[in-house]
């Protein structure tokens, strides 16, 4: 890629008198895009990992809450029995106090000591009861946050399903022309084969492709809370064109950035929501041994991901 940028920079300076600063800006932008793509992949993996962790924690929380309730019931039964015993001992003590023999006085003393022990135990039980109640409230609070998080995730998944339907409707004219729209794993994937967008070896968008991208941009402009990743893909045939491009890596990146620039013609789309990436021939969706498979692999994929700021905030509170 650096070789490509060097050639591109040299070509631009020879043909268009572009300054070296423009070349450096292009090289810096490419590095930023590559880093952003890796960061998005890491974030997606972490979100899936966090979601699995939350499901396991919820199972553990429910089990612990049931155990606490059983322990509370047992302590309440012990407390009731102890209280009943205390009432009986107090009645016996009152009767014994009315007698004057030395033996009765000794028994009264032992009873008083026993009463003191029982009262101390009662205070301990009260303390345990308060601690259990505090723990129960904490567990219920955490369970509530987990339920809220699940609700947010479900809401975002439903929003992505609705977005998928809106995109399918907007691109209905292009069904059967190399375009598919799919919802999976909480994201929306839009695949457009190159026959819909570009001529062979070119990154200039044709008339049908421009119309499809513009209609997609209309839907994206109405959904500003969506991150948009545009990926360029090629088949395994080495790039044989002339000019500034060196190989399929260059071609896939150039096609992805072309789609980004076309989307940004819609001024209602936030540029920070868009990311371009080139995958070359390394993420095929079909066998490259047939012409049909190669055609499917030459494509632009647009991956729509909901922004998860609200989910991250809830995770930090658990």
C-alpha cells in the first residue's frame, strides 16, 4: 500500500502538480481508516463477549437470590422459635422470683443468664436479617440493570430489523441485479456486486450504481445513530489495469472510498459515521473457480452497526 501511495503521489505530482502535503495527508488518512476498521472489529467482539458474560451473570444472580430467600425463611423460623422460648422462660422466671428458697434464687440467676444469651442471639439475628435485606436489595438492583440492558439490546436489534426493511424497500428496484440485504447478529449487511456499480477494473460508479447508492444514502441520512462500514472486495484474479493502481488491494480500497464519497454527497449524512476498508480477495463469499462465483466475490459490502453508547453506560453500572 505504501508503494501504491508513493506511485500515486508521484503520478499526481507529475500530472496535476499536487504538493507533497496532499500525498502525506492521503497516506495518513489510509492509516486512520485501517485503524478504525480494526477498532470496529474489536468493539464488535467485545460486545458479543460482554453479552455472553451478562447472560451467565444473570443465571448466577437468580440462583443466589433463591438461596438468600431460603436462608431468610430459615432464620425467620429460628427467630420465631427463639422468641416463643423467650416468652416461656420469662413466665417461668416471674414465677420463680416469687419463691424465696436458695435453690429457686440460683435457678433464677441461671434463667437471667439464659435470657441475656437469648437476647444477645436475637440482636445477632436482627443484624443478619438487616444484612440479608441489604444484599437482597443490591441483587434486585443488579438484576434490574441486567433486564434494562437486555431491553436496550432488544430495542436496538428491532431498530436494525426495521432499518433492514426500509433499505430493502428503498432498493427494491435493484433486486435480481446483484444486490442483497440481510439482517444478522444485530447488524444489517448490504451486498452490491460490482456489475451493479463498476465496469471491470474501474472504480467509477455507473448510472445504476449511483442511483442505488443515492437511495441507500437517503435511508442512512434518516438514521444518524448508525455506524456505516463500506468494504471493497475482489475475486482472485490479479489486477491487470494500468495507471495508479498496483493490485487488488488498491482496487478494493479505491472502490470503497468512492462509495463513501458518493454517500457524502448527501449532506445530511454525518461523515464521522462512515468508514471505508479494502479486503482485496481475502473474504470471498463464493468459490473463485467459476465465473458466477467470481462475480459474487467482486462486490461492495455495507455493514450497518448500531451505536452502543447506552449499552456501555449500563455495563459500567453493573
